[in-house]
């Protein structure tokens, strides 16, 4: 049960960031998704698709982890490692989302000048 609640908290946080970004970038039809090392945008996606991609991916990853944790027996010595793994993956997803939103903001601000 703790795994499910933890996953829901991370997915809700990702969805909240995406909803907030959707209102912040409401004037944009497309948002950058990938950049070259020079900072040039290589491709973009429609705003809603760009913002929902990571929460949906996190949902799929957390769902698979939870299903696997219920269906498979852990190896000896790994009994208590599922929850820290879910927390670690959730933190990585939040960091990726924050970085992506920061890069979008930086790119749009640079292009507005």
C-alpha cells in the first residue's frame, strides 16, 4: 500500500507541475522537446502533448514496478529495496520535469528578445 501511495504522490506532483506549466505557456502552440548542445531546438511538440509526456511515462513506469513487486519474490537481502527504488525513480522524474520546464522557459525567453 505504501508503494501505491508513494507512486500516486509523485505522479500528482508531476501532473501539478505540468498543469502549472500549461497555464504559464498558454500562449505557445508548440513547446521545445529536444535541444542540440548549442541550445538550438531540434524538434518541438504540441503544448499539451509535451507537458503530459512525462507524467504518463512516470505512471507507466510506476505501474510496472508495483505490478512486478507484487508478482515477483525479491532476491535474498533485497526485501526492503522496493520503496527506496520507487522514491529514487520519483525524484529523478521530478528532476527531469523541472529541468525540461527550465529549458523551455530559457528557450522561450531567449526567443522573445
